[in-house]
C-alpha cells in the first residue's frame, strides 16, 4: 500500500501502533485518529506442553515475532516513523518470565497463565489460612493462575537461579515488561517497568498502595531485586531504540501498557462505574468498572486494577475469569476432529433445536471464577443415545454462555449493580448463535462494536492519551460505534430450568483429582 492509498482510505495520519502479545500469537495493529484499523500483522508462536497441566512459551521466539509483526504492520500501512506518534503494549497476563539482565537471555521458558504446576505450592502458601491468605492486600485468591508463585517455582527449580536473582542479575517480567525492555534497548539500557494492571496480577502488589508488598515478597520468597518499577498504564516509559526496530521506529515513544483484559475494558470505553465488557478468546474475561474503589469480592471474582491514566487516580474493576471458551472450540477441532474449522461449530450447532439434554463443562485446568477449584476436570453430562455431535456442538457454545451468566450473577452480588448491557469483543463474537444464546441466558442485550479488536484499540487509546494524540476519554467515547446487537428471546421458565441443569453439571466436575495426584 503506498502513501497515497493509505492517506485516501484513512486520512493522512498521524497514527498510533499497538502491540498485542497474546497467548497464541503476537500482532501489531496501526490505528488512525477515529480508532479505525489501518493495517494488521500477526504471527503465532509455539505452545510448549512438557507435561499435563504445564504450558510454556519461548520468550525469545515471541520477541522475534513481535519485531516481525511491528515491521509488517508498518510496511502494510505504507508509513514511516514520522507517522507514528506512539506505541502501546497489551499482553497476555500472568505469564511469567525471568531473564538475565546482562545478556537478555531468558533463563527458562515463560510459564503461561494456564500453567498449573504451582498448585501444590499455592496450597502450601495457604497454610492454615487457605486461599484467601493474600486476598485483602492483592484482591486475588491463591491460585496457580497468578505470577508470584510462578516466580517462586522458577527460583526453586532452575539451578543457581536464586543466587543470581539475589545478586541482582535477573529480571522478572510479565510479557509487557519483556517487550518494553527489549523495545527500549534490552541489555543496552532497556527500561524495566510494568503497569498497575499487570502488577495487580502478580499477587505481589498491594492494591491500596500500588506498591510491591514487602510482607508478601517475604512470604513468597521472591527477592525485590527482580521486580520491575510499577508505573501508570498511560505514560511515556521510554523510546524505541537499537536492533532492527530501532532503524524502523527509533525515537518513537513507548507510551502504554495494559493487561489484555483491562485493555479491552479501555478499548470498549467502559470509563464509567457499572460499565462492563466480556472478551471471548482462548478463555473469557468479564470486567466491570467499579470506579475509585477496590470492591472485595465474596463471590469468587478478582479485584483488579482497571487502568490508571498518568497521574490520575487508579480505576478498579471486578473480574470474572473463565479458563476455557474459545479453546474448547479448538479442542473440538484439533483433538476430537468433530469440526474442520472453528467457524463450522455454528453451522453444526444450528442444525439442532437444543442441546438434546447434554451439558459440557470444560474444566480442563480446573474451574476459575467463581469457584477457583483446581481439583475439577471437564465433564459432558446428560448423555443418552439420542445425543449427536450437533448436540455436543451446541453444548459447547452454551458452556460459554452459562459460564458468563455465573460471573454476571457474582458481579451483581458483589457490586449491587445489575448488568444492563454487555459489550462483547474477541474472536468468538463472530458466532451469531453464541451471541444470541448469551443474550438469552443473561436476559440482557449483548452489543458488539465496529472494531472487534478492542484489546489492541485499548492499548492504542492509552498510548494516544499519554502523548496528547487524543485529548481525553470523552474523545474516545465518541469513537465507539455499535455493529450489532442481540436481545433476549428465551422465556424465563426455560432459562431457569436450563441454568439448574448447568449448575448440576458443574457440581459433577469437582473433586475429580484427589489431593495426592
């Protein structure tokens, strides 16, 4: 695309670029001032599965891919460094990396958020107090999901690592920190920072002070020397320098970092208390903005930082995390061979009127919110000879809807706010049957925006605010446009009956693993 066509279709810039370092791929999207997509480039990376329940990524491979997709997106847009006002970062959260600050070499593969190897360690850390030991300070239950215990596991299991960490030679980061450190020079003076949203997922940051919590660091045996500096989600951390990207984008400010779900909340412009969004990707994450107060959850949700713009006060959120939604469709395709492409599931599920009595609870790596049960495993319940693969396909889609309903109920309990509308985004939102089912089981309208890539958009918005590309959040709200809306069609009696059956199936998943296994 030449400058000419770029400027015809999208005004003449300038632009903001956003890097989304995700669980299965990394991509870069260039946005214009209206929040429209100018160009995209994307590349998948390997999922390394050394044992059941263990999931790793090669961080060096990821950094190579990030450089490629940034170069690719810039090239496709037909623009240069002068056209890009800032770069924002969003990332898969909780995925944990330790690297040598002198060489820039990772000391081990990154431990991915889905990885459950710290289960036993989390039980041990709970000691006599249990899962809520650090919840008051961090807003999180003790679970293998979070980064703190993963750091501890690496320090305990990689030979000589603890000594190197205590000597100050090792840096810890979630993927935002890894990307920013490399973008800003790596071993040659890279900036070692994270933002409040990512820090709030380590289980090491105090939600009330926005600082690393010394007591928890001591309990978890994590040396403070490895930790990045905690900054706001929208400010200039440094500028692109060194390496191939330095030649392409040298001097461009790196100006935002947001964990992917918080970035989606931001991209969906949920800036007011009570506004909620749900992102349907590998897993599903629903967040509701709770304004300036961190609401303690008594219903199995996480209290997390929603975002913080520069020197403004932080905005908090309640979050419900579902481990398996989009990845269940992938499983149907790759492991079961029941469909050839993800899109086929809608056609198959639409070929029957209902689920034929079958319910599928995909507790592949335990249950996340609102249960937090790592002893649970997946079940398909209610099977009879009548059930076909089409019924199973329908049960797969319903699983995503019912899990969302459970989280929505928990949010209402905790915050007292009824869900009025759900803004949705992510890959699964192209499935119209799923969107209608969601609206039916939530008994609320479901709305999809024009730009479904809200994660990248949120990172771009935050970076743009940091450099004055957009004046304020009101200007961002004006960009939000509705593409589609679904309203409930299910009668209350059916909804309640089906929900009851779903909850019965969920009970069947629990206690599958014994303590000793």
